[in-house]
C-alpha cells in the first residue's frame, strides 16, 4: 500500500533535543497538517468510514484499521536487532521486553504505523470537536516532562481537572497491544470515554454501551 507520509519541516534526532524555536516551528507545522492527514485517511479508506467526528466513528476507523493491518513474524536476524535496541533500557525492563518478544516475535508493517499515527490525529480531533475546551499545545519545559516539545491535547481547570493526551504515543501503545491480540474494534471508542471522564472530572468508570 502506498501512503503519503508526514515529513517534518526540520531535521530532528528526537523531540528532547529540539530548541524552543524548533519546537514552535514543528508544533505550528503539525497543527496545520491536521486537515491534510485526515484527508489522507479518507482517501485510503475508500469512503468506508464516515469521518464525522463522532465517538462512534472511532469504531468504524479502528475496525477498518484492524481489518487491513499487516502483522508478520520476525526473522532471527530481526529479533537480534530488536534485542540489541532493548539493551539501552535498565535490566528489569530489558528482561521483561525480551521475554515478551521471544514469546510473540511479530511486528506490524511500517505503513500501518504511519496510518496509526493519522488515526491518532483523528482521535484527537474527535476529542476536540466534542470538547472544545481541550486544545493542542506544546510544553518546552521542564526538561523532565514526559511529552517535552511534543504536540499534545491539554486541558486543566482549577485543582480538580487535569487532562493531557499524546495521541501518537497512544496509538503506538495500542499497536503493541494489537500484536498481543489485546484489542477489539471498540478499543479506541472505549478510550474516548475514559478521556472524556478525565476532561469532565468524572471519577467513576463510564457505563458500558451497547
């Protein structure tokens, strides 16, 4: 499948190494790209999904994604490379990830990671359209901040409500769960209501919907 990829306007090693000026350039570019990324999704889904920004549309887009995603088994050489990359982490993380990788040595096609990024952007826009108090923002300090220099959704109200969501990271986490068979077509839809509760300051879990 050919897919139009996002191409950042600056060369970057990581978000952490960006200067404040570079982070601002990247953030403005990202926000301006949002309508285009949703159009790319519309094209690749061949009108199978109604991108109407309702929570229910998240079921349709994620169902489509799960139906076409390519999962393949890693070769011994690829497993070796994955293990080598994991060595940068502390031993306890390395051992857990090594065990998980060897138990289920599979990966998702690169194009599907790109599609998932755009689905994450659409998910974020569903949140914003239904809760306009939530805004795209970017924090350039403190340096220890988990989402330093990254575009995120953010909303806070007094001392009782604090919401932040990095939708690209969310989709990466869900991709790892896909490899383990831990998601359904309703997973993203259910995540929406968890986020909605955080935005509204609701403590209890949302009722299950049919």
